C-alpha cells in the first residue's frame, strides 16, 4: 500500500487571482517562554487544495456540510491531459476509467495543465460522476469559470481543485479528499490523499 499526498502546503499554496492568501499568526511560543506553541491562521475556503460545494455558484445548492461524504472518499481514476479538456478528451478519460474499474470512473482526477470546456462539463455531468479533480485552482477557464462550474456543480459533482499529481502514475486509487466541516460554507480546504492498493 502506497499513499500519495496530493495536497498543497497551506501557507505556500497557490491562490486564485483576487482571493486572499493564507496568513499565519504565532499566538504562543515556547522559545519566548510560553507553556506551548500555538498557531492561529486565516484563509479563504478556496486556497490551495480545496473542494467546491454546489453553493459556491448556486445560491440554492448544497453547502459543504450538506454534501454526502461518500462523494469525497472512494475509488478514483487518475488520467492525464494537457490544454483544453474537450468533449473528445472527456469521453476518452471516462472510457479509460471505465475499462480500468467502473467504480473508479465515478471520481476522475486529471493530471496536467488542463482546463475543462463548457461542452466537456456536460459530458461529465451526464456521466453522473461524483467528483472531478484538477491541478489548477479552478476547473474551468480562469478568466471565465462560471459556466463550467454551473454545469458540474448543478449536477452535484464535487470539484476538487488545486491537487498535485506530478508524482502519481495514471491508474486506479483510493481517494480521501474529505473537507473540513465548515458549516454553511461554499467550499473547504482538504488534505487530499491517494492510496495505491496494489
């Protein structure tokens, strides 16, 4: 069994343009004579490796604490793509995943600098996948992410953004990307881990 940590370190993580960066405050320090070390922090729910809940783009959508935890944990397939994930690329990824393992095809993680097109978002929505993950800080085009989010979150696909897959070979894994339980929030940071069970 081999685990892969596919998360970013929080204080040095990538941040979507316009979002605030994580900040750390040392509240207590043993070196300064305190009884313990104590850290406080402030961050955006969408900094670094995080998940989007439907409420992120849909005002009547589920908030992060309302999303079934089973969507974040289970078999997953790591595919590889560069550039635009078109309809053809989305269909190829889904076919590869299904041939590998039908259960793994419910959670798709894409390795590489890839951006989902609005048309490909429809393909994933119609396939009824549970989760889609990518290395970028947003699943759609950075300058126009709305339509892709509306389509995928509207189909209740959890979006796992800002993962790191450079060291992970293509194939089937067990994914745990359970988010922090931020009641009423539109998303949450997570420590995403892939486990190779073979």
